[in-house]
């Protein structure tokens, strides 16, 4: 393992660098990338779709956190010899409102409408900024509090929303982390209804987009939940004791202000929802703290689920406290820089249908997030987990980490003064072994203030990139994405050639 160097720039320089991922990108681009270091693998063909917050203002209102920012799709087309980049904003209602020279009209998750009590009693605006996945020949831009936005994969035009024929329930929630059965090709997902009745709605979606509800789980002490996992038998949920106070929401508090952390007197719920629609199983355990789940699988009657567990809640509370009272700084979102990354581990929990729960730590202590794996191993015991991470105390995730569960080893590739997104694994071919393929990640070089597509050999991340495709500009901090083997049409007419129209 190669240790990342401590940042040697002055404190002022460092403060400026770490704020750069929170700068809005106000242009939409479409061009062939001409500056490429190394050699693009000729067998690597397809399209990488990424999405994340792109614009941190709505009209004249500066947003409190990145979670309320307009979703921006970034697309990298790889044909084996070149890379073409395109970015487009999802044309949500909030995006269209934000083109006006006025204050925001719809509340966000963390940003309230200035001086409008009644407006802050409504559901938050759907920003379509969290994940982008394929379904039925289209792409879906996902945001967990509302219905997906349909995106044309060739033009990146927004085609409207998809409520699956009105089957999403009162809130319309559809999680940003669907899972797929590699045998049937079905998509599974959930929607979290915080009110009027707190429940998990569990869905099955056919490859052509037809939805059916598997079950719903009503829990009056329901916690906030962002992700889940899938086995051949169950949808597996890990609900930590982080719960919104409905009374505070009704009184106009933002969602993050209403969250209560009950780690001393609360418990984590492991919920197994059978795919056949039979009765869900709910078990309580010692409180955990996580955001993202890697994968799950059946081991006999037991379900085994892997996720990144944080060892401290302090970083999250400090980040939210800073968001509530940011200090003066040229970049209004500078307060979102993590000031001390928490240690975290990959853990696997075994849940028996009888309620017996055991835990295994399957990685060294590190500062990691955004776990990924070979998605052909969904519902199966995967051998490798890839994550973004850092060896620094503060700043951003600036490296790609690989955890080999066969050997218990951790290796990584460090990008220095950078902000790197989750690594996406692409197999060399459909029959390739686990780990035989590439890792694709979007990295923001903070010194040059330009982003780049980084391609690593998944078998040896420590050797560094095989190829780096340098963009001419920066991309703001991103969330999630998908690689599709289909090469998108690079010459499809683009619907929005002007700047943010």
C-alpha cells in the first residue's frame, strides 16, 4: 500500500482546493476528449453514465447542502479508441424554477423556502440528482423522495417522470439504489413513506418496466433508510436508529434538522422481506451507523448482508451543524468539506430466519464509502469490494480502495489532491472471472480544477491508471452511476445547445 502524502500547500491553498468540488457547473458540454494519458483498452466499449449535484443555487437562493442541488448527468462514451463527453441537467421543475431571477419556490431536503411557512410544509422538490440506471431502453434519473425522471440515453433529453402507472403510492418515493437479479433480469426497489403512515413499499419491476408491489412494511418507529440489498429469497434492509421527528417537519423544519440520532437508546432493525410476498421478518440488534450497502446473498437459510459501517457519528453531526451556520467564505458551500473522516469497516451480518444475528468485520479499518462490486455477483457471495476512500484526515475521498475477501488484503490507488467518485467495475467480457476487468471513476484534480475519467486494471489498482481522459473543465462532486455495454449515439441531436436553457 502506498501512503498518500500529507498536503503540503499552505492552509489557505488547501482551503481553496477542497472547496472546488462545490463550485457549480453552469455549462453543458459535448465534445471528444483529446487529452488522454496512457492507452484506452480497445475491448472497453460502452457508456458510463454518472449523476450528481451540478448547480448549488436555485435562482437567487444559495442551497444549504449538496443534497438539494439540481441533478446533472455526465456521460462518457467509450468506443475502444476514443472518449466523448456530454453533460446535461435533468429538466426537473426545480431546475426550470431556478432559471428565474428569484428565490426558490419549493423546499428542499435541507433548504427551506425563505420566509414561506406554508411552502415549507410541502414535500421537498425532486432534484433527480442521486443515481442513474437503465430500464426499458431509457435511463432513469433517481431521487429517493419521488418518482424517477426518464432520460433519453442518446440525447440526454428529459422525457418526463415515470410513476409506473400510479403504483408508487402517496409520496411517490422510489429509492436511488435499485438492485437486479442477474438470472431473471428483474429490478427490485423500495420507496420510503415517512408520512402519513411510515412504511417501506417493496417493488419488483420487469425488464420492460412493468411494476408490481411485493409487500409493504409498516413501522411506526421507522428510521431513515437510503439503500438495501437483494438475495435470491429476500430484500434485506438495515434500518439504523436515525429517525425524522414528524412534529418538527410539520412545524416547517428541514428534513436534516428533524433527524434524531438514537444510538444510545435505539436499535438497528434488520428486515427480511420475502420476494414471494410472504410475511416480512423484523429483528432488532445493537445500533449501527451506515449509509450504503454493498451486496447480500443466501447461505443456506441465512441472509448475509455487507455494508460500510461508520465507527463514529461525530463527523455527520459536525457536517450538519456546519451546514446550519456556515462561516463567511468566497465559496458558500465550503462548509460541506468533511473536517475529520471517520474510521469505517466493511462488515457482514448474518441474519437467521429465527432471529439469530452474528457479525463479521471483513476489512481493515479505513476511511471508505461508496462500495461497489461485480454486479454479475448480485445475490451471490462476491469476493471483491471496491470503494472510494482516503488516508487523509480531511478534505475529500481521493483514492480507490480494493478489498479482497479471499485473502483479507486491502490495496489502493491514491490521486493526491483530488476528489474521486465511486469506482464502477466493468468485466472484460461476459464470461470473465471476478476482478478481471476495469474500474472506471471520475476524479476531480483539485490543483488544475479539471475532472478526468480514470481507468484502472481492477486486478492491480496499485499500479495506477491505464488511461486518464482529461476534461477541459471541472465536474462538481458526484454521487452514483452506471456503465452500460451499449455505446450511446454520439451524434444524436442534442436538445439543449444553449447554456442552461
